[in-house]
């Protein structure tokens, strides 16, 4: 302790002296915007060609962009948006981009207010007319819409509104926002609006009114998943900037790319693997990043994401999961939905939880499978019909630790549950 007091950097010194791994780890973050986006030129060119009319003060078509997580949708939209604003400055026209994350801004009021306030912030040469800064709550929605129209008219030019995670907005607030935005041009004389929707859910359009869908999806662009060689190129581009020369073992990038390619070609996943591998090597004061660090990183990322996923589950889902943990403690490596239901009902009775129907329990089991917490399969039992079997793919100690953080499941009576009595119920 005395060394730490005499040297202000004492506690952190050992973590700052090893500069053998990273040169600039920020390059591996999702927030970093590269100047070149490998293997996305066709999509970028198509997006640019659709938006090009904005440079001659014409209204570009509305666009829906689809693709799984980590396929470069957002990065490409931001890149083309920046290029469009730069080109419009040179051409002497007014084109502006407002980029909204609808996972955060997920109501009609907040979307309209954010667009209007972003428009106000971006306007370097505001007109003489008085503008109202829209508060994030408190106004009637029609007043917010009217103020947005006024600000668009007073600014003029073309406004491109990018709604990232547009499916989250639709599922939370319906399609009223999109209905209003896709028809706003009919109320404008001196300004024009184009909408770009970005989604990784191909089915979200099922929630849209056909009139909204036809207006919104005038053009559609699909971003396919990256394959392993493409992910290698992306990682190599970032690694050249992020790591000290010679810090990466030869197999590190190909392994990160191969593991991410198995997970739907997710570039974010690949970058996380590479970054965490480097961080683990750095903390261990290793001479470089090796294949073992990638394996450790994969396990760490999967554990971290699993913990976050389980901790946010509702209590009923945790109770179903707890029933599975008890079945595993009973020595059952594979168990059926019927067995889970029996143990779940016992748990619900003890902690005074509303008992769900077997059908609803089956739905929760399917959700746990979709989240990757368990694995399931449907098997035929001949004349006894079909049943769902499930099992855990990894060690369950961490899962149990997270589940029992729920106050209702951290109950002494559950810990004293008679396993032998339960076991007799399945004979």
C-alpha cells in the first residue's frame, strides 16, 4: 500500500507499461467509423444512386435497408450520409442528414422532436423567423408535427431522416410516426423529406399498414452476412491500426473471422472477439495475442452476454429456467417440457407465483431456446405423440447464480426443496 501512496500511478502502472499489444484499441469499437468499408461497395453505390437527386434539390425515394446485425447497414448509411452532406456543400445545395436510433427514441413525439431539434442544430444559417425548441415531453403531438413542418419550411433544402432499428419504433408505437413522415412532403412547399429505415428484422413490415409500407419501401437494399474471408479483410484493416506490429499471431484473425462467420457473419462479433483477445493478452502481460486468447475471449463474451440476457428475463421465465436447473441437479441431462412443467408448478406454489398453463410454459421454453440459453428439439414418441426435449449446452453454475439474484427465487424454501420427492414424481 505504501508504494501506491508514494507513486500516484502505482495501482495502474503495470497496466500502462505494457505497450506490446495495442496501438489504438478504439479502432476496434463499434463506434469507430472507417474511411473505407470493405465488401460493401455495391450497397454503398446503390444507396448513393438513390440519394443523388437530393443534390439537385429533388426528393429521393424512401429506402428500407435490411440485414442481420453486424452486416454494415448503419456504417454504410452514415458513410453515404456524410458524403452527401459534403457533396451538397460543394454543389451549393442544402442536404442534411438526421440519424435516429429508434431503440432509444421509440415514440412518435420523441422522433418528431428529435428531428426538429436536430434540424435546428444543423442549420448554420437560420432564417429570421423565430423557432421554438421542442421539449422532449409536454406538447400535444400535433403541435410538435406542426413545428417540425415550420422548421423544415424555413430551412428549405432536402432532409434525409435515417431511422435506425425502425422495427423497434413500429413495435413500440405502431406505424403512426411513419404514416405522418411518409406524407409530410404533401404539406411542404420549400423543403423535401426522404426516409431511410434500417432493420435487422425482415418481418417487421407485417406490422405496417399497406399504405405506409408502399410509401416507405419505394426502394429496398439487402445487406448479406459477411463470410469468413470478408471478415478477415475487415479485421485486418482494423488490426493494422489497432495493434502494434507483430503483436498478433498468424491464426488470430482467421480464427476470429471463422467464429464470427458461424454466428451469421456478424462483423461486430468479430471485432469484439479481436478486441477482447487483445485485452486478455494485455492484462496477462503476454508478448502477443495467441489463439488461446481468442478461445478465452469467446468464452468470456458468451458468458457476459448470457448473464445480461438472463438477468433481464421476467420472473416467470426465470422460474421456468430454475425448474430446468433443478431437473439437471436431479441428474437429468435431457428433460421434457412435461417434466419442466411439473417442477415449475412446484416452484410457483412455493413462492406464490401465478401458475401458467402448459402452453404458456412451452412458449417461454421456446423463447429461452431462441435466446440461446438452452437447446431444444422435438422428438416423436410414436403413438404417444410428439414432445419437446431440452438441455443446457454449457455449465449451469453461472446461470443459477444469475437466476437466484431475483429476490423471489432466492428463497430458502426453494433451496430446501425435496429432490427425492420430485424424483419420485417421474417414476
